[in-house]
């Protein structure tokens, strides 16, 4: 479980589970369909002002998890506590008002801007609804906020007159004006060029000084490493690794999926032939309900000759292997414990609290 708190308790989500679909198809007349599981019991505990990065390939369930935490999508099972309160017990009718402190920056910001309202009107409305601020003070705060994003001259523009990056900045500005305790930021810097990206990150991290915490979802691993206190890696609806950003060290055992994500980001990807070979060896005849769901793509498993054993028989769960690093991989967990055992045998008397440097 990702359960080490860095600030005062804010979020405690346990066993968050979600499936989509099921039912009987068109007009309820088709054959019954099995729901498709998307989240398989995900845990996350966060403190105030903390930034948790969430990475994983497209479709792994990142957005769904963020939405379940805020009840934009209702989880099927699990518990979510926000600031000590049972969030899942809040009546649906009260959610809108309660959401002032718990906000989402949507992956697609276009959908949440009203085409008939100017940028200034959007932001003034946010101040009025969430903080009760109106009139001159609201105008001043709106201009200040837009100034942080280099967009003061857009105060009278309509969404249709903005570029994609400008719409994204308005959506971030609007969220920050609510002074939230928790923001699920879903790809907030996607499509922004480098200087604008820096402005947006700066504004978001500035809000962190006022104890705003973020679940920061992104495919941009450089941004994730820059902003996050720790990083969760999600594969097919399960967290397979938890890393502290000051301990991302290539020397440490990492989940093979994490290694693949970081290699892909460096364009250091396996060759086409290797991928094809792995794919060919993949799913056919494999029961992924049992054993490690990553094994069809796992180089270690293929190199072992797809041996029988824990990889094929037991679902790996997160195991603490180093500091606060956790990994859900039988082989990497065993390797980590043998590294620790060697350290103890070979280096008696060396202080145990030596930090790895950031790679
Ligand atoms: N409302 C929905 N109804 C049915 N299926 C859904 C719904 N929302 C998401 N899904 C499915 O759940 C899976 C996870 O989707 P999700 O959007 O959470 O992935 P993601 O990790 O955020 O991907 P990306 O990186 O592309 O944004 C996908 O297979 C998606 O098609
Ligand atoms: S548990 Fe086995 S199959 Fe799964 S990632 Fe680890 S080595 Fe690969
Ligand atoms: Mg998404």
C-alpha cells in the first residue's frame, strides 16, 4: 500500500475497485455481458501538500482512479476518507458543494468550459460559488490569477477564441482559485510548450505551499519526477510499484513494467523483433486470472523459459523493498531481499541510512 504520510492526513483510499459495462446490451435484450474490471483494489494514503505522481500506459485506469477518489465516478467497492470523513457516505446531493475542497483538472479541459462565458466570467463565477468573493475583489483576484499564467489580455475572450494550451491554463487557474485541499490533476501540462508548462507547474507548486495536495497524472516522466514526492506505477488497474522520487536509482530493483516505461521514455525500447516475439508468446493459452498479469510482456519471465513457479501461480502484491519503495514482483522482491542480506553480510558497521543519489 502507498501509505507513508508526508504531511497531515488528507486522503485514505483503500481497496478502490471499479468495473465498467455488464448488463444485457442493447435495450436490455442481448445476452448478459460480464463487466470489465478496470481497478482491482487500489490503495492510496496522502498527506496535506503532498504530490503523488501516477503513471502507467494508456487505459491502465489512472483517470478512473482519480475520478473514483472524487466520486466523479462512483467506485464499486472500497473506502475513501477525506480529511477524516467518510467521503463515500456523503449524500450525492451534497457532493457539489463539498467538492470545493476536492477538485479535478480534467484531461480534456474543453468539455468543462462554457462556450457562452468569457474567461473572466468563468473565473469570477468560480470565486463567487466556491469562496463567496464578488465585485472589485473578485475582478482583482481574477486579473492576478490570469497574470500568473501570462493571460491577462484574455479576460474578455470566449473559449472558442482560445488555443488548446490557453484553455488548459484557464482550467488550471480556475481550479487553483478555489484553494482546494486536493487536486486530481489529469495531464495538466499536456500539449503545452516548455515555457508555458513551466508557468503552469510553478503556479501549481506555489499552491502546494498553502497545503494543496495533488494526485498528478501524466505520461511526461520528466514532469512527474520534477513535481512528485513519490510515484505510483499502475498496470491494468493495479499499483505495481511505489517509488520515492529522491530514490529513483537504476541500481535498485524496479518492476519490469516500470523499467519498460522509463526505457520507452528514453526511446530505448526493445527491438521490433523482440516485441513481436514477446507478443507471439503472449496471451494465447495463458490464464491471466492466476499469477502475475504482467508476465506476457515480462522479459524476465520469458528469459526464464516461462517457468512454472510464483510468476505463473501467485498474484504479486506490493512488498516494501527499500526505504519506502515497494514493488509487486516476485523476482524483484526476492532480488531486493538478497541485496539487503549481502549488504548486511559484507558491510558490517556501515551506517544503514545511506541515501541513494537521484539518477
Ligand atoms: N465511463 C466509462 N465506461 C466504460 N469504460 C470506461 C469508462 N471510462 C473508462 N473506461 C475504460 O476504462 C479503462 C481505463 O480508462 P482510463 O481513462 O482510466 O485510463 P487512463 O489510464 O487514464 O488512460 P489514458 O492514459 O489514455 O488517459 C479503459 O479501458 C477505458 O476504455
Ligand atoms: S512477478 Fe514474474 S512475471 Fe511478474 S513482473 Fe515480476 S518477474 Fe515478471
Ligand atoms: Mg486518462
